[in-house]
């Protein structure tokens, strides 16, 4: 399964698909999208932190720090309540990413299941 990393590019809420995050057999993969690589957007402005090379496929056995840092810490006292609000009874990293979109209030990045 893939999750598409999008980012708002203007004040009207228009978004561009920057790349794809996937997980297969416990290995995470991130790759910039062809659409983004072939677009006229100033790529240097929309680079995803930690992923400098636009033509490379990144691979890791751990979730990339850019996405991991966007999760609520499991050590927070209200973490179980947070999971319950998401409809989860236990923590599953991939499911958590799908349900939260890995969104922060401070930027326009979001993981979505479909475009």
C-alpha cells in the first residue's frame, strides 16, 4: 500500500503530490513522484527534509525521521486516549500514519491514501 505525500502550495489550499511512502515486508520506501519531478514547481523550495535527491528511492527498516517526528510521542500520558479517538485499540505505525495523515499545524504536508 502507498501513501502519497502532498503539500499545500498556495493560500487557496491547492496541493501537489511530492512523493510516495510505502512499506513492504517491514521496509519503508520513499520516492518523489514523477508528476512532481516533471513539474514546473521550483523543486528546491518544496524539498522534503531528509530526502535531498529527487531521482533516488530511499529505503529504511525504520520509519524515516521526517515522518516519525510528526507522530505524537507514545510516552505522552494521553497517548492511549489519542489512539482511541483515532479508532485504534493498539499502536500500529502504518495505520497511525494513514489515520493521522502525519499532519502538523505548522506546515502543509499531509499523507493521503488516494489523490
